[in-house]
């Protein structure tokens, strides 16, 4: 996975640079996606073009699934598929909250194998290759070893918190609102948080890069029922997210249940 990681990192950093340029302009046209799926900006589209161009050039036989591009069903017949969210956390981008990432994930036979997350504003880079480990800004790291919910840093959706979706959990754990699904997963995988969860559905492009980093960091990532993720599905939506350091996994699943 050395070449794959190098190409993915270079592509993610180039996409992040394009996003940062638009961020610095403090303006970007915004439209709402169909079906209430959130906003779309120039930054999303610019990053998507960079990622797809670089990955297709380097790995022409691989499939690609991106949030910002029409789905090509031929990916379903491929062993290797890149799953991309060019700007995970567009709502935060629009609201000027610097909690979003470029997310690149590689799936082999349905399993997340490689993930790269880059925050365009801070430059933070998180990478993981399952079986080879995790890095944070080039330093080798891993998930935390906390086993008790008391005192754990549990990061959850900022928008879902505002809607009151986590009110039922607040008498049992301390929750910290943070933007972007992939960003939260990356924080867990690199030991900057202990766990993240939501009982709500999430798409594969939200999950893949961050899930790979958690698994590479010796943590655990499943859907809300405790089932391991199988990616590159015809309908790329998974019900619930639980990403933890491993030691808190059953406790977080218990909260959801």
C-alpha cells in the first residue's frame, strides 16, 4: 500500500489546498442538494475534480465512488474501489467552523484498507493503512487505551446536537459537538478522542477514510448494530456509526441500544 498511500496523500493535500484558497476568499456560492442532503459549494466540486483526476491517472483499473459525482455502477464489479468525500463537513465550511476534511478511502473486497484525512485549514493530516498503523502529521500514533465511559472524550455531530438527538444520552456521558463525520472518526483513530457515535444513517463516503484509520489504529468501527462495515454496496448507506478505541465499543453500543 506504499504507492497507494503516497498518491492518496498527495491528492488529498492538493484538494485541501484548493479548498483553503476558496476558504480564504470568505465566499463561495452555495446550493442545496436534492432531497435535503445539505449544501454544495465551489470547494466541494474543485476538490472532487482534483481527487478523481489524480486517482484515475494512478490507478485506472480501480473503481471510484464519490459524494459529488454520478455513481458508476461498474464499481460493484471491482475488487478495489476508492471512496471519496471531497469536503466532508460542508455545513461547517459554510458556517466558517474549521472542522472539516478531505476524505480518501480505499476499499479492497469490501473492507476499508487505507484512509487519508486532511483538514484544509489547520493542515492536520491523518493516515492509516490496516495492518501497518496510523500517522498524525507524520508521527506514528494509535487509539487511546481508555476503558471507562467516565471521563472519555466522546465526539458527536454538531448539527445533530443542535437538533436534540443526543439529549437522551447526556445523563450518562459527556458529549462534545464536533463537525464532520470523517473528522470525528479520524480523531478517534489517531488517539485525539476516545469514541464517536450516532444512531443515524451515514453514507459510505462519510465513513470509509475514517473507518480505515480507526481500524489501522487498532480501534473498532461498526454500524449501530455492532456489525463490521462492508463497503462498495449498491446502496451506500449504513445505519448508525460507532467508532471507538476498542475498549469502549460495547459500552457505546449499549448506549445506542
